[in-house]
């Protein structure tokens, strides 16, 4: 089983739509969680950290469910500029490294 | 603050040739990572340095890959000889606080082996 699993998509949505991505992780003792965004032919960039209490940054909301080992990202009012690959990322306990999922590709159309 | 700097941005080589990638981390960051990202996949860790010491190189194919981090600052990743399957993007990242708060990547080196 992969350490971090995501649906690769692509998710094709119209502008203004709400879209949600999910991710599961295998190490129950993982201690920190992130969503990274990667544009085509660019490096991954930190989008937001994910906290147990849930956190929001503008149109983006991230949730963590430790009991189910599940992470989600919700994007409201999608913009064309949101088109990218969204990588689910986990820091396994005891390891000073990040483990990346394969990414979920989002395509927002006019 | 300057970000993580990598060079070259692109490299095309013939198989069996050697190749080297260079990374300059963010100033003061003691942890440096090399990742490889294949097309359609997420980045995968090759090696992690704490200062000049390689503390996690379990995923580095040691028969052909080598890395060094002189004086705990710049790092070089080398492949010799390169194989067709080594075509990928090689990403360098650095952190001043381990991985707990995430880290910053350089723009990567896109390697094509022909």
C-alpha cells in the first residue's frame, strides 16, 4: 500500500464550481500534513498546512480526520487560475521528510 | 530572502554519459533534500542531508547515483552512467526546521536521457 494515496483525476469543473479532493495516508502516527500545488512544468509550492481542527484560507478549506487517516481539500468558486495539480503531503512521525501523493489534476474551464 | 537555487534548468544527455546537478539552499537551512519526480507522479525522496551528513539515503540508487554536500551548504547530485529511465525532474528542497512545517523547493532540473 502506498503511504499517501490520491485520485489522480483529472477533475474537470466549470468556473465558479466547488470541487473537493481527498487523500488517505497509511502511517497513523503521521504528525503534519500539507497540500502543495504544482503548476505545469513548475516546482511544487506549499498551498496550506492541514490541522485537525480544519483550516481555511480564502476559497480553500482543508480538513484532517486522524481516525480515518483522511485529508481533504475543498476549493470554492473555482477560478481558471486554480488549474494545477494538487499534491497531498504527509510528514510521517519520526522522519524529517515529506511523503507526497501522486497528485490530483484539476482543470477549470470557462 | 533568496529561494533554493538549482542548475541547470534543463539537461539532455545520451545514455551512459555522466551528469551532475547543483543546488544552493536557502541561507541558514541546515536540512537539504533531493527528490526525483517522474512524469505523472509525486516527488520521491532520494537523499536527505543534515548539514554535511547524509542521514537518509535509503532510496538513492547507489550503483549509479552519488551526492555530496560540501561544508553543509551547496550540494551536488551525480548520475554515472545515466540510463533512459533516469529521465525525470530532479528537485532540491531545504528547510531550517525539518519537515514539520513543510519546505521550499527549487525550480528543479529536467533531465532527458536519449
